[in-house]
């Protein structure tokens, strides 16, 4: 009978419809299929549409322009109550370092664009990190990138940049540090340079002279910068005990000289005593863990005597951000889409162009150390601690476990792509404190 249904004249169409509707009740298996479709497939389809909408929202939020909407009200000193704003979508926003998640919550909660502008994100400790950055700023563009993300975290209130030292004796190293500070609206951050024949020199840089000649800055050469050791002593002496983080993303030249410095008119304490009393932790970008044959660890080997002395004589905690971490995460290509007045963009253009690379992605060794110095381990890394590096004169070393030893090195925890995205979002974000 079912086979002949299609042969019926048109005036039997009503009966055909009724018969078709009744089929599931005639065939129990088909009835079960219909129930499954109604109660499983359709809800899944609706859920899929919801997810798709959320992903579209997330994609929209990743446009770097939104940073202007989020940051400007906060940085201009407007009266803002983030808890009150967050309450309107049943959540509390307290994390300035996770802008995308919080703004997405606000968007999903139906906030208007005007309300969206005053959502503040801040996952910082109660006390802003006080940090001295010490960079070699010479042969690699990741030093500028590390400074860029440091300045963005300063924009977010996570860190106060006390000074930016250079451990390179190349004449344009300090001026380029000043260029980056100026670009991010902080031209008055003091820049210290090595004196008395210390530091490391090479003429192999492909971008320093160009950056110094093309971008605004006040400092003309390393010779015009104050003595890094004197600047270290002055800053440390003026700060509360255990309140300063030092991050070295280069050679240990200045740290060695600081430790060897004697009491003077700046402080009655020696450099060793100042470091012991005032510094909470030294974050050191260097080494390959757990065993380093000293083949490619230039942050140690280019001033080997300084590295060995500083590491062996440091009075407090050292956490190493090993090369194996940053050299497994590559970012930077998105810098090509930032404005041409961005000196970090220009450094990548010159540095990556030298190698004939169309893609500007580059390792994140120095960025890793800076992120660690400001935000700590978070869920980015684990730490191997209670040990020390048994370092030799040539800077080869083996990690040795020892209870009570005050050294450690980080171990990758977060997915590398995800962590790279976090760093790159900071890297390409526009300055918010330019005059």
C-alpha cells in the first residue's frame, strides 16, 4: 500500500499527508528516531549557534582597537567603580591582564559600548611590582619586544618601571632604550649604562643605529647615561626592604659590579648588602636547563666572568627563565600591522629582514623573563626549585638539587600557543601614555 501511495490522484493528497504523519506511530523505531531528533539534535543545533555567536564575539574583541576603549578612562583618572559595572552582568572584573575574557563577559552581558569603555581588567597583586630592567640591547630585537610588553603591563598598573639599565657598551644601546621609553610615554625613566670598561661590545647590531636616528629620544649615547652601578645603588637604597625585582635580559655585567661596589655617599651599605636587603628576587634570562654545554647561551658566555661571579655570589633568590622556554614560542609577525612610528616594529623589520624572513615571528626569550618578573608563575609555568646551577668558568653548568638552595628555573605549563597569544597581545597593543 505504501508503495502505491505516490500513484494516487492529487485529490488524495490530504490522505497522503495524514498517512505520512501517522507513519512514526505505525513504525515504533521511527518514532524513537523522531523523539531523538526533537530532544537531542535540535538542542545541539541551538547550542552550536550559541557557541558560534560567542566565537564571533571573541573574534571581534581581539581587535586591538578595543584596548583604547578599555584603557583610556582608567588612565585618565576618571572615577570608575569596576565592581558596580561588573555587577550589571553578574561578575566581578578584577584582572587587568585578561582584557579579552572580561570584555567578552561585559559584551555578552549586554553592556553598551559606553559602559564597555569603563570595564577595567586587573589581575595584579595588591602591591604593584617595582622593577629594574637590565637589557643588553644590542644584537637581538626581542629586547625591544620585552620592553614593549613591560610598558603595556605598566599601562595596566601591574608594574612600576624604576629604571632601564643596559649591559652593552655599544654607544647606541642606551639611546635605543630611551627611544622605547619615549614611545610608550615614559621618557623620564632613568637609563643606566656600564662604565669603566665593563659591559660587552660588538658591532654586529643591524638595527640600533637606525632606530636611534629615526625615532625621538633625549639620550645621545651610552656616555651620556648615568653609571648603571650608581643608579642601581641609588634606587635600591631608596626603596623598602625586599621590594624590588631585578630582571636581566642580557649580560650580568652590571650585577657583578653592583655586588662588588663599596659603601659610598649614596648608601652606607655595600652593593652585596643592598641586594640582600632590598631585592626580593632576581629574574635571570639565561641558561639551557637542566644541562647547558655553553654552546649558544650568549647571555652568560659573552661576559662569562660576570655571569659566574654574579650567580655564585648573589645573596638572594634567582629564578632562571631558560632559553628552552622562550625559544619554543615565536611571535612578532603581527607587528607588521602596527603603525610605522613604532620602533619595536622597525627593529623587527630590520632584524628579520637581515635574515631574509618574510615572516617576522621570533623567539620570546626576553619577553618570557619580563612576563615572569611582573606576573609570577601564574598558570603559565611551573618551577623547579631547591637547587642551583653548578656553573663552570666557561658558563657550562649542570642543575643540582640541594635542599635550601635559593635558585630555581621555570618549566613550561601553559600551552605554548596560548602563552604566545598572551605575549603578542601585549606586544602589539598601542601605547596609552603618549603625550
